[in-house]
C-alpha cells in the first residue's frame, strides 16, 4: 500500500536535468562538448551555455549549429565561477530536478549522465556526484576522482591525480569535493545553500560549494561508472601568472573562510607554508628566469590579496 504521506522518489528515467556549460574562447572545444552532451542516453531538459564574451566566434557558431541551446552571452569575462553563477540562475527557471555542470573542454560518454543520476538516486542524502575524469590526450591517465581537504594542514589532495588507471579507483567514493568539469547537483542543494560564489573567478569555487553542501548535510560522491575526458595537457602545473594568482589567492581564502575562529592563527601560519610550496613548484617546473619572476610575483600578489579580502576578477 502506498503511504500518501511519504515522499517516493521518481525513477532515474523520470528525473529532469539542465546542463550548464561555461566557455571562453574555446570555440572548437565547446562545440565538441555539446556534441557529446547531446548524445547522452538520458534526455536533457535544457542545455545552457554561458559565453564569457568570447572573441573567437563561439556564440555565432553555437547559434548556427545548436539552435535549441539556451545561450547567454556575457558582456565581459566573468570566469568559471561567475559563468556558472549566471547559468544556474537561468537553469532554475526550468525547474529541473538536477543541474549538470560541465567545463567547455570536456567530452562525456553517452551514459555519463545516467550513471551520475543512478548514484544520486540510490545513495541516501546525496546532493552532488562527480565523474571519473581522464586526460583526453592520454585517456589511460586519471585527471581527477574528486578531492580530499585537510583543513587542519591547509592541504588539498586530488584523488587519482596523474595516475595510470589500473582499477585502483573503481569504487564509488565519498569525497570532500568534485570538480565542476562534470558535476551533477540536486537543485535542492542550491535552494538550501545558495549558488556558486562568483567572486572566486577561477579555482576554488568547486571546493567552496561542496564544503557548504556537506555542512548542510548533503553527501558528495564520485563514481567511476561515469566517465568524462578533460582536454588539458598532462604537464599542466598552474604555472601561468594568471593561474598562479587565482589558485594561490582562492585556496588561502577558502581555508581562512572555513577555519574555526580559534584555529585561524594556525591557518595563517599554514598559508605561509602554502605560499612556499607554490614558489617551490615554480622552481621544480622551471619556466625560465623571466617567467619565474612573473609567476612568483603573481603568487605573492595572490597571497596578499587573499589576506586583504580582495575577490573577483583581477587578471
């Protein structure tokens, strides 16, 4: 007998999804991403693309090739976090059960979404599910299976980072956060905790969002059954000044934001160690003297801006 007072979940096939893709000057990549998303075995209620003022013909190409896509063209580059913030605001108007956040340079398998939904529906208290992501150019190497955060040591460890897949990450795992390369989130999460923080611009917004979700009682999971491929180079080490600035600033901001008040003095010391590790990484992946100085300056600027509370777009 059906209990009319009990909330019976819909089957996976009945769940509605809005996909959100943020792009900037990656015309070929986002068109390829859209092709793979449209091949999904699970129907997608709406596809929203946020174009951050690209100047490479991205918006025109999307209008020509994918007329059914809901295209948002921003007048300026708001970064990944600002783009997802705008996309989520629009997606909520479609009243779907789930939102699927995707990077523009990701390729998904036909069953990527259905596998995310299967976990979201079968695991209690799940609010966010991430895919197992490989390097597109070296598909036997894992890019990410989610990440763990050690707040006491101010450290982030990406699971599977640049590791050859030999089956060691073939289990469903609960993590602290998953990247927004292929992140499925229940709309009720946004309704409870709010949207992505747009002031991160790039880097750190996924950790922030998932931390807030976990503190609100939602589980964050990563499933190896859902596959995506990220078109980035294996040698990527965030060695550009732009990446170094935002990664340094936003990581320190993140740890300061979520540290207990009584622990902030320790976090302050750890932030110095974090800065030192970033500078050492620049030496390890020696880019040449001129670039070393430029990247080092960006790291120092990011460090001080984090402490000054400077947010949003700088570079």
